[in-house]
C-alpha cells in the first residue's frame, strides 16, 4: 500500500498532466479567464478610484468661485473624465455659440443638454466597459469547470471499467484531477462575481453624480443664456 | 484588429497595471499551490471499534460460576481424589471400586521363558557353521596333495643316480652295496613320506565333508525349531485369549472407578466455566419467598373498608440482598374498577412501610433470580 501511494503524484502539475486533453483545455481556458478577470478587476478599481478622486477635485474647484472661462482654459488641453469631461463638452458648445455671429441662443439650451447627455453616456460606457467580461466569467465559469469535472469523471470511470478494479486508490486520482477543473473555475468565478457587483454599484453611483452635476451645470448655463439673451435684447432695444 | 492592439497597449500602460499584476499574482498563486499541494497527506487509518456485548449480572455470574478466588496453576496437575503411594490416573468418579478384570499377566512370562533357552540353543550353532563358510579361503591346503605327483616324480628322480652306479660297480661292490642300501633306505623313507601326505589330504577332505553335513543338519534343525516355537506361541496366545475372555464373561461387576489417586488430594475447586447455569429459585422456593414477604407485609397492611376489588393487582419491585426495596413498588396493571386502586395502593404502602424484609440466608445464593419480583395480591384472600 505505501508503494502504491508513493507512485501516485498528487502535485498540481501532476494533476494537470494526467488529465484528459479536453480537461486540460478547460483548465487552461479557466486559468486564462482568471488572469483576465483579475486584470479587469485591478484596472477597474484603479480607474474608479482615480475618477472619484478627480471628480471630487473638480467639484472643489468648480464651487470655489473661479470663473468658468478660467476653469475652461485650465482644463481644455487635458484629457478629462467625469465632471471635467461634462464641463468641457458643455463649455465648448457654449463658446461655439458665442464665437460666431452671436446668434443661436434659441436652441443653445437644448444643445447643451444633449451634449451633456451624450458625454454622460460616454463616461458611463467607459466606466462599464469590460464589466460584461467579468459578468460572463462569473456566471459561465462554474459551468465550464463543471463540464471539465464531468468529463474527467467520465474518463475515470471508463478507465475503471477497463481495468476492472474499483478500489478507492484507483478511483481517487482521476476524481482529484476532475475536481481540479471545478476548483480553478470557482477560483476564477467567485472574485469575478464579487467585483462585478461592486463595480456595477459604483458605476451607478458615479452615473447618478454625473447626472446631478449635469442638471446643475445646465441650470447655471441656462441662467447665463437667459441673462445674455436679456442683455442682447436690451442692446437691441437701445 | 485595432481593438486587439488597444488591449495589448493597455497591458503596457502604467495607469492600467492590472494585466501585469494579475499575471504576477497568478504565477505567485501557482507557486504557492505547488508548494502546498506538492504531496497529499495520507489518512491515518481509523482505529476499529471494539464490539462490546452488554450482559446482565446474572449472565456474568453464570459465566464466572465457581471459585472466584481460585488460583490458576501454571501447569495442570492430574486430579487426585484419594491419597495413595501409587499414582493412578483413573477417571474420577463416584463409584469406589475398580473394574474387576485385570489383565492376566502371570502366564505369558513363563511361555516366554521357555523359548528363550531354545533360542539360545538355536543361537549357538551358528558359530560352528561360520568356519565352513571361511573354508574356501582355507582350501589352499588342498592343493598340497597335488604336489604329491611331483613328489612321485622326485621318487623317480633318484633313479638317475643309478646311472653313475655302473661306474662304482666296477670299482667296489661294497660301495655299490652301501649305495644300494642307502638308496633303498631313501626310497623307503620317501615312500613313507608320500603315504603320510596322502593320508593327511584324505583326512582333510573327510573333515570338510563332515563339516558340510553338520552345517546342513544344523540348518534343518533350526528351521524345525523355529516352526515349533511359532506353533507353541500361537497355541499359548490362543490359550491366553480364551482365559481373558472367560474371565470377562464370568465377571458380573459393573464397571466402576475408585477415582484418581495421588500423593496429595487436590483441594482446588474447579474454576468457573463458560456454559454453567446459575442457581435459580425452584417454584416451591419462589412461592416460599413470596409467602415470607407477604406475611411480613401483612403486619403493616390496612385496607380501607369496602375496597375489595375482583381483579388482582400485580406489583413489581426490586429487592436488595438485605431485604430493602431498591426500586418500586410499581403497579403493573392499573384498572378503573371501583376499589381497585385503593386496594393496590394500600398493599404498596404496606410493602413500603415494612421495607427491610427479613430474608433467610438460604435464599442468598439465588439472589440474582429474585432481586426483581412480581407479587400479586389476591383480593379473595382478604375476605
């Protein structure tokens, strides 16, 4: 009996090498999925955190009483995200209305609203990009692992039937190999599911903040438009 | 294509280190896994449970019946039931007499004694027989008679000296006479010698023949003796058998034994056996005991008036060796009949109040049988 135990190598590499070709493919695929999901998780969490930080910073500057034009000039040549991206998009539209003939106040408000909506949508899309991959890994990973396990157990039973030996020492290594696939699948799927839920909630929160900022900013701009329109009418009247 | 390039570029972007970190983390996990799962720890075989039988005290006593303090001797000694110089390993039994038929041993020694001298006689002849067998080696003396012929030639040889005779004849007749006389003497001597030789040879031959005849006779005698001896022995054996059969047939005593004897009577009690049955109460003893108990109980009994039911309450109780009640009494058959419960309870109260019952010593051996009892109180006896 000790001799038989010595023969069976139960290290991870041995488990992988003994497995059937299809089970091997499943294991490799699941390992790649795990690497990918963790890459997405790390990148997403960094991106989310930096976005939240920049949004806080922008909010501080925006409400500090600085003139909007100065703010615009400070930000326009940078890559922006979050509030800054909305601000730049709206301000660009705003300035474009005044750069030309100075006409076009009538539909400026609607245009600004549209631009804000579009940039919100773009920001949210950027936030939620690749979350689908996480969701897929979380939901499908266990099934793939289960497929590998079932296939491994199937081949194990076939070899048992062929060798006509039902002792546990013969059955156990094959089952261990088969279960290894499910273990990898769960290791990949569990963190993917947890972080998917977290990121979806965070993205929703950021979207809410963006929308409220867009409403506020559009209200400010609309007041400005009305004031300008008033001055223009007054000028026209005078 | 562009998207693929974008994802590849994102791997190299310092703001998106996820790819690197993930690959490195998984490599680390793989190494840790290899170290942790390098070898499976084999199970330590579980200790098998020992089957235990639950046996009652009585069963245990039955098993251990016998002298509990009896020492088990290292070497089993033959059992001796009475003292005697001679150790006899008879079957131990109750009867005090031996089996009558003792083997008839007086005659056989005589029968054996007779053939023995015969055997000696038979054994003696062989020594004289042996030498004839050796004779062929001693035969060389026989060729001796053959040289007789050359001797005859020798006898003739002296004749040649006759030839020189003519020479002396012409010289002196005296000398010739002397020579002749000498020759005659020599001849006579040689003839005598030859005769003697012939005689010895003949004697040898005769002795040999005689020995052969003796041998043949001895062999014949031996076979005859053997046959006689065998016949005699067979006859004696037949006679002996008849005698024994006669004795056995005439004996009318039953086979019996005086028991084993030895230098000391063994005083050991037999040790406990596994299949013995413990002593139990006989039915009469049981009724005696219950009678004793009810008699003692009746002294404390006061039955409420009118509480005489028709049914008979049966009460279970357990007793100690000293007659005390160790558990119960409990009513085994409660009923709704009027007066039944007061009657049963009065009896149980009486049992409790008279509690330490006096139980005679002779019941102690069967305690295991009566330590739990069912007692019926017949109301008809009360009326």
